[in-house]
């Protein structure tokens, strides 16, 4: 039997009894897939080690600085550390890097689009990272970096004739401020990528099931399983809440932050992509660009997923956010979520 041959009833019974982990192990599903493979990898923090074997005790060959981009030559299974499910290592020039600290990325430069709707247009970063600027010219002061597959609202296009450069103005509704990005670093997302997946399936037949013990997100259409992936849920102290929920409010690009909260660890994450909220307290399925480590709790309560998977969840669930809207809140109209 394969995972896809589980019926919805069998899967939920195994999850409720706590036996799902054993069943997955017997099926050989004993590790988490890292984000989908790509041609390059981005170092997620300063001092990422390249080692001479896929093991943490191996010799360190080199340390990569934060945001250093390297070519990915392949992937192998090796030693795990804090996450027993993540044994994937990327092969790079000179050795190996554990997948949890190297984000697969691409460098896909874009042609400028000059026709931007008055309400703006959603875009995603198509390179490992892009600088943002406080004015639309290259000698302007830098602001922050935005990362691969993060999403942002382009409000207008600006042609700098002196520099012969083209810029997109993006707006951050948390900072209440505009920033400027070279147009070749952003891909405008066509409307057809924002339509609902499986629209012929009644919403009441759709279910997103989150098993915290195995860190699995599984989607069902009736009895049919259509998605099953590892996630990273809330860590102790910021646990993902157990219960029955629904994805009743959503946004394709959210600046997530705990500014203003009485907490020690302040975070500010602009452009979090494909956010499907399922509680009124901000718990959501969303894409993740600050780690590549699925299969163990490590979030602030949300359900972290690779960006491509969170986009699938965003498009598959209800309500459907129109292409020209940055947020939609329709209580009682979401797709059912079950967290156990």
C-alpha cells in the first residue's frame, strides 16, 4: 500500500489513534521532503558550513555568509540533527550542506511590464533576493532585502530615463511605506494563477488535516487524498491550536510581525506568500522563506510549508480571493481544517 491508497477514513482513524507515524514508517515515509529542488541554494544565515560528507560531525570545508548563493549539484540522504525527518543534504562545490539551512532558489530575470492596473498587481521575487530602495534609482539608499518567491503588491512602474532603468514601486501596508525594486527581479503573477483549484468539488467535501505528531498536512476531496506533505507547526509555547477550524480569511501577501507585542524575540517578515488563515488569532498555512526544515515544530504557531505547497493550499481552499484584492475575510465560508 502507498500513502495515496489510504482512504480518508483510514487516515483519520490512524491519526486519531496516534498510529499514523508507525504506518508512515512502515510505508518507508520516514523523512521530510525539503523544498522542491532548484539549480541554486541560498545560505539562510551567516556561517552555513560546507562539510566534506553529509554529516554534522564531518570536517568543515568552508563557511558561507548569509545570502550567499551556490550551485546545487544534487541531493543525498545523510545525517539528521534536531529533526529526525530531515536527512536531506545538498551537494555543492566542495562538499555538502544540510537542506534545513540552504533554501533552493532560482535566478529568473524578468522583462519589464509597463501596464499596471490602478489597484496594483501581485508579483513574486524571481531571484534569490533583491535589494529594495527608498527611491527609484541605484544610488538611492537601500532599505531591506526581499527573498525568492515572496510576494508583493506592485503599485506602479517608473522609468528612470537618466539611468535607463525600470522600477516597480511596492507598498508595505504594515510599514505604510513604498519601496522600489528593479523590475527584472519581480515576476508579475497572471490572474489565471489565482483561480481556485478543483472548483468542481463542493467545499464541504474538502478537508485540510494537520497531524501534529507526524507534522503532516493532508488534503482530501471526499475520500480521495490529493496532497500529503510534511510541515513545520508551532513550537512549544507558540503551539498550533488543536481543533476544528476553517480558512475563512486569506491574503496572497502578508507582512507578518509581532511589533507591539510584549515579547523578547521580535520578528518582521515582509512578503510572506499565500497565507490561508484559519483562526482569528493569526494562525495560518503559509509559505516560508527563512528555513527549509519541515517535519518538526519550529514556527510561532502557524503551519509552515514550502511556498509552492502553500500556493496550492491557498488556491484549493475557499474563499477565493479576487486577483485585485490583497485580503478577504468571509467568516463561515472557509474550507474545513482539522488540527489534531
